């Protein structure tokens, strides 16, 4: 019987959707800054609009986590890009505050939808870490180009929103290479194409590890964006840097981010996931403390540049870790949505900590928080598999055969994909305890000699008479 398991989604459409979904959070500082400068808003109100945008993105992920296999990636991706174009386009086309807010919320939901579809597809790849690294490389390059281009095109709040809408519009043709909606039927019933559809609902695998990772990444993202939201103020007020010097530092930091993503893609799974996630988060904590205590250009630039170089490395491994928890991508979507929620709360948290404890105190609190979440994140990575699986390690762990795991790359250890289905469904194999085999006593009926002689005589008569 031919294998009808579908091939993983193409990488380029996923990278395009990833870029479209993540470019809004990457441009959040310039969006908030221009809202504050060119609309009748206070800094807190402008930051609240940015937080609402990201909350819409997180809400899309939580809403769609279990619905992507049912509706199909292509319709949802196009819906997300359409919402992004219309929402951000509306915010760019008007100066009326209610319409700007409504457009930002609708655009945020569209960005979150695109991110959710991309995360679900990345989880189905044979190498989720490599695909997520390509996505981060693309969005970092796009955001860096926009950071260099937007200041040359003039002021106003319209340009950042228009740029995000344009990115979504450019990514629209890539959705043609995604699959359409699946027809969900009962197991074993044909769907009219000769293939068998399977039930798309089911219990999430690794529930404890997934919840721990989602909670840890929420706090991890909150700490990152708490510093990012006040980095400009630290450089200007505490380090005494001019706006031009700050722009150079941030441009160099974005360039370091590109190098970091490239290094993460080249490194791959050689170190597993636990070491990059745990050690990388600890390095980020040190960078946060260094940047928040900076009082001159050298220490501020060192903290910002090293931080932006390590941040995408850890994020790419965290995305790959979430993808490994569930090949259907549900944990990848939920963890990404938790990260968006942390991103949304980060600027407000940074401002409150800076006002209450000062920039150095804020850095110590955020650094301690990052060190605290590094432990559970590394623990989840070790639980799922801190190092790449090899045939020998699979045999030692008593998991599925190496050939089965190789055919369903990306599935958690101890799971076997069902072949012959329209989607890859993972079935957990329970461990069976050996029990002694107990058979009923064997009873044999023996004929007496007289009965045996009568039986032979009857058989002889039948043979002679031909009966």
C-alpha cells in the first residue's frame, strides 16, 4: 500500500508568513514613538496602543491553536494577511484616534494569525530549528532595512503602519503553496480522493512540559521587551548619548542579531537544545544588567549589541523546542502566543520598574527573572531531549525503532506517527509491564481399550462396504 502521508509544508511560504507576523513586534518601538510624537497621546497611552496590538496578536494564537488542521493553513493565512493589510492600512490612512486604534487591533490579530499558521507549519518540518532560524533571519533583515529606511522618508505615524501592511501584501502570493482546508471525517472513511482522513482533535502531548515552557517564555519575553522599551531612555538619560549615536548603536545591534541567527542556523542541533536555551538565557541576563547600569557609550553599546546577538539564538531554539512537543504545531502556536503576551506587557513593566527602582534596579530585577526562567526552560529541553536522537540512544531509551523516528522526524521520543493519514497524528505508546502467562490446565480424554477396538471395527466395516 503506498504511503499517503503528506509531505511537510514548503519552507519559503512559512518563512514569508513568519516575517509578516513578527515584523510588527520588531517595529513596535518606532510605532509607539511615532504615535506619541504625532498624535495627541501621552507616552503611556501610545505604549498602551502598542500593547493592545500585541494582545490582539496573542489572542489570535490562543484562538487558532487547535483550529489550523481543521480549516487548513491556506485559508487562515490569507485571512490573517488580509486583516493585516486592512487593519494596518486603515491605521496608516487616517489620523482619527478611534480608527487608528481599531486598525492596530485588527492588524495585530492578522499578524497573530499569520504567526500561528507559520508556527504550525514549522512544527511539521523535519528540522524545525533550521526553519525558525530562517524566519528570524528574514524578519531581522526586514526590520533592519525598515529601521534604516523609515527615518529617511519623513515623520508621521503613517509610515510604520504602511510598511507593516506592505510586508503582508508582499507575502500574499506565498500562500498559494500552502494546503487548503482538510475534510475531517471518521477514521477509516475515505474523503473522496482515495485517502483516509483522521480525527484532528486530541489531547495535547507533554502537557506539563508545554505549560512550563509557555509560562517561562512569557516571562522571558516580558523581561526582553521591558528592557527594549526603555533602552532609548537609558542611552539618552543615563549614558548621555545623542539620538544619532543611539541610532548607530541600535543599527549595530540589529546587525549583530543577523549574525546571531546565522550562527544558530549553522550550529543546528549539535549542542542539543538545553545548552543554547539555558546558557543563552543566562548570558542575556548579564547583558541586561550591563546595559541598565551603563553610564557611557562603551558599556551601553556592549550590552545592547551582545544582547541582540544572543536573543534570536535562544528564541530560535525555544521555537524548535515548542515544535518538538507536538508535531501538529499546537504547542508551538500556544507558546508563541504566550510569548506575544509577554511582549505586550514588557514595555509597561519596564516603565514601572524604571520609575520605582531606577534603571540599575530595573536591570537587576529583570536579570534575576531571566536567570530564574532559564532553569525550567533548560529542564523542558532535557525532558524532551536535550541532544539529538540517534539510533543507539533510541534503543537505550526503549523508544520506538530508529527507522520509525527517522520517518517522522520532529516527533517526540516514544511516539509513532500513523501512516496513511492526511495529517501526521501521534499516538503515545503505553509501556506494558511483563506479566506471567497463565494457561488453563490441559485435559486429555483417553479411550479405554474396548472402546478403541470397537472404533477400529466400525471403521473397517465402512471401508469394506464402501460407506
